[in-house]
C-alpha cells in the first residue's frame, strides 16, 4: 500500500488479510493457556458464545465503518457521521491500544523467533522432557536475547508495512496461511495417537462451571475481542481498503469461523501433549513453549515439523502485527499528512521502546509491579480486559444507534424488506452486545 488509500486486489485477498490479522499468537499461544488456567470447558463455552453473539456483530460494524468511511480508524467515524464527532475518541483509544498491544505482542513474537531458530538448529531433539521445558525459562532470564529478538520482530513488522501491505502481506498470506492450516491439520491428526487425546477433548469441551470465576469470564470476553482483532480499529482500517459494497456478514462469519477453528485445534493438540506427559494445564503463558518442543522431540519427522511449525507461527504473528501497526500509520499519514516511510519508522521505534519494558519483565524489571502486575501483564490486561471491550461497546453503540437501520441494511445487502437478520443485528448491536460486555467489564474492573 504505497498510498494510504489503495485497495485490496480482490475480495479473497481481503478475507485472507483479515484472517491473517485475526489468526495469530492469540489463537496459538494465548487461547490455550487461558483456557488451561481457567479450567477448560466452561471458559471455552463463554468464549464461543462471545465470538458468535458479540464478536461477529462487532466485526460487521467495524467492517462497515471502515468501508463506508474509506478512512483511518479515527477519521472513519467523522466520514460516516460528522466532522469532529466525539465518537472519534474511540479511534484515539484504538491508537493507544495499537501501541500497547504491539509492544508486548512483539516480545512474544520474539520468543517465537527464538524457538524457530532453536528448531532449525535441532535443539529440541534428544533432550529430556525437563530440558525441553526449560528453554523458555532460560530465554526469560536473558534480557539481551529477549530484547534482541523483540528488535528483530519489530524490524520485520516495520519492514512489511513499509514494503506495502498489499505487495508484501497479501502475497505471503496466500501461501502461508493455507500452509499453516495444513500443518495444524497434521498435528491434530497426530494428536489422535497420543494417550492424552481423549482427556484433552473432555477438558476443553465439557464445561464445569464451578471452575469459572468472574475474572475468568472477563478474560473470555476480552479474548474474543483480541482474537478477532476487534475493539481498536484494526478491522476499520482494513475495511477501509475494501472497495465497493460487499456482503459484510459473510466475510465476518468466515473470518470468525476460521479463527475459532485454529484456536480450538491448537488447544486440542497442546492439551493432548499436556495430558500425555503429565504436565500442568494451568501452566500460564509458557504453555505452548513447554509442550510443543516435547511433542516434536518425540515425533517421527519432528525436526521438519518443528521448523515448519515455528516459522509458520512466526508468520501468523507477523500478519497480525502488521495490522496493529497499520492502524497507527494510516492515521498519521492520512489525517496528519505525514510521510509514510518516516512515520512508520518513528512509530516502530516508539513501540520497540515500550516493548523493552515487557521484555525486561521476566528479568531485570520482574520486581517492578504496577497494581500488582509486571509491565508485561499490565499491558496485556489493560488492553485485552479493558480497552478492547470498551472500544467494542462504543463501536457497537455507534453502529446500532448513530448509523442505525440504514447501515445495517447496507451491511447485510438485503435491501429494504424486513428480515430476522436485520432486526437481530440491530438489537444485538444496540443493546445485547453493549449491555453484556459492560456488565462483565464493570465486574472485571472492580476485581482489578
Ligand atoms: N488477533 C491477533 C491474534 O489473535 C492479534 C491482533 C492483531 C489484534 N490485530 C489486533 C488484537 C487488533 C487486538 C486488536 O493474535
């Protein structure tokens, strides 16, 4: 995208870009460990409900605002409503979220790069389970290695956004996203042979509500926003590169479906390993990094699979991180008329700087706590559990009440005749989604 207003080449390319944004570390790294830490099935159930009842409608709303406004995440609110509308503050909060999320996302992206590197040099093979589980801990203790990989990841993200989302990401997405799906399929089939497979299925799919806390519910709601890239204008920005009217509901459902599928398959694979090897399901953020090396070191063809897998996860992370960076770049280039190259570099440097705080949270700064959280946890919690749900509620209200029935008709391209879908979408975005998310949000913030 050399100028801010070029467009995706085809509708398919757009869907891939949106799937690329949605499918990322949220699915492969975050979802499994959050489900594990919150007791499994009940968390998964709430998460699925949120994707369907809140995520899809808000996805449609963001797509519509972007496509209709044809502007960045701040200016699209003005373009669809009126100049200087207070609703554009949603866009400003989105910009803040983009900086904060990308800053810690890039640190985790760095862990993935480190593991890709380790897998290329065959370091997982021939080790005991304990040794394989120890790699992330060792990385955590080394400030320089972590900051270094974080730098590499940020440089990659900046490079892709500079090179143009359309010529870079769009082309790579076409090859790598389907490959990631295929590879996950292979791991999924392999997981059938593990003795922990059936326990994994029952852990993830038989809800035991007694294990769920209010904080867990908020995490599930927040994660449904995070995983679909909602609540901060990423989908508004991507939607603004979408040309004519398209059936937005179909796009939203397709993206949500694929995103959920990836998360669930990743969960089944990871918990099959967990239960086969007697690991702890509530292992937290280290879960992916402790289970998969153990799995790969034992599989035939494990070397190739490990290399392919970690590189593809890295790619999935890049196709998400560019969507975060693009939100900020699009705003400064378009609204503030800044030079695209300089803006991208400058924002990249600032985000790298903020991210250093997260990279040091597991070592030098591990004792620095703000509201009892390290920087890393604080940035994650603040955005996933507060900014994104709040942004989502406001976007929903803007779409349902301010833009109203006409926008809904256009989004669904069903014409004027009344239909159940129209009424459903109208009242979901006007009342159901905002009220449900607000209740959870208030409860969650009180527990903060
Ligand atoms: N959805 C991505 C993931 O699951 C992360 C992401 C990309 C994101 N863009 C976003 C999260 C915008 C919140 C908002 O890994």
